[in-house]
């Protein structure tokens, strides 16, 4: 199953909570609540809002755990670059490699 974007899921959950708290009093608010409910069900692959809310919580908990795990990986070193052997730019190239180049 595809994982919905956690930000979009949180936003939808907040919208659902706002609409539920406001207790839809007109047709516009009822339609908005129905739309959010439907979208939550689709995003979580469930058929009831109760299941959708439960699955959304589980998905967000899993996403938080994955983020925490990823955060424990140390960042790459940012120190000074390794010192390499000095180059001998003035010396002519040697041709004792045993490789013959053909043009």
C-alpha cells in the first residue's frame, strides 16, 4: 500500500477535527465534512471514518518512527579533505606500463 504524505494526512485530520468540532449546521459544512471523511477513507484504504482515523494514527506513528530512525544516521564528515600524495607535474609521464595505445 502506498503511504500518503504525512503532511497531507495531518492537514486532513486537522480539517476533519475542525469540522467535527464546528458541528456542521448548514449544507456547505456537511458537504465539506463528507468530503474530508471520504478523502481520509481513500487515503487510508478504509471504508469507515473510525477505521480511517485509527489507520491514519498508525501511519503517522510509523512515519515518525521512520524519521527518528533516519535521524540517527550520522551526517557525513565535514572536516578538511584528506591530504593526497604530492603531484609531480614537472616530471614527464612514464611509459613503462606495458600497455600499447592504438590510435
